[in-house]
C-alpha cells in the first residue's frame, strides 16, 4: 500500500521548505509539505519528516513546538529529521563537536522514538533577503572569525542531496519492515 508522508518544515527564508519539497518529489507515496506553524495533524500520515533551518547552532522553535504538541501521535509513527544549514559536517575542537549533527540532536532527543533516518542538508544565505536582526548577527559572527563585515552569498542547496535523503529514508523504512517480519 502507498505510504502517506507528511513533511513539516520550520523555515525562515524558505530553504528548508524548498528542501522539503525536493525530498517530497522523490518519495514514492502521497506527500504533503506543511509549515510547522500550521500544526498539521500527523494522525493520518504514516511517516512524518521534521525539517528545520539552523540558526545559532540550533533548530527553530516552531519545529520543537510541533513535536511537543503531537508527541503522543508521533509515538505511533515512523519519523525522520533533517536540518538545513551552512555547516553540515561540523568541526571537532578541544574534545567537542561543534556544528553538524550537534544542531539536530536536541530535536532527535525530543522525539518519543528514534527517527528512522536523519541528516543535515546544505542551506543558503542570501544577504539581500535577510532581516536587519539576522544581518547584524551574521556581520558580528563574520567579524568574530576575522572576516570582513560583508555577508557573502552562499548556497549549498542541491536537489541531488535531497533526493538521496529521500532514497535513504525509503530504504530504511523497507528495511524496518523486513526486520519486523524476521522477528
Ligand atoms: C542569523 C543566522 C544564523 C545562522 N546560524 C547558523 C549556524 O549556527 N550554523 C549553520 O550551519 N548555519 C547557520 N545559518 C545558515 C542557515 O542555516 C541557512 O541560511 C539555512 O538555509 C536557513 O534555512 P531557512 O531558509 O529555511 O530558514 C544561519 C543563518 C542566519 C541568517
């Protein structure tokens, strides 16, 4: 039977929503892409994907509110998590990981059960679209790391990575089904 996928996105400038749409294009089944703020009920879906843009090392609050609100329903579902960020791999400094997985672990830990798949996907910074507060925050950050106060245009978004995320997710779902049958 066809799976029903619900892709819930917390996105400030649209790159997480775009990534969610790309993932949805590759998933084989019925797909709905929804903004986290819409609080779409996950009850009628089989697999819930939770995506968020990464800001100051963490996910956006609407995605955490979504998970809090539907925690009991999510307990009965398969889930997946994706963060959309500039630094998708992280760095290891003085015994600790900074960036990468560190960004999405708090969201993963909020879920009642571990997600079947999770990962970081490349995001985008377009200085022309940022609000004043985000612009000031980034200028401060770039100055702190010794770069000029200019915010460079950057995109790491690729449809290919999003499709690979979707393919891996479908693989994991069918693997879980096989594991269940064996038990
Ligand atoms: C103010 C600000 C803070 C950010 N902080 C981080 C960060 O800590 N780590 C990172 O990898 N990317 C960071 N980014 C980049 C965003 O994750 C990237 O722009 C992402 O595509 C945003 O997703 P959205 O358009 O769905 O909101 C930051 C961007 C802004 C504007």
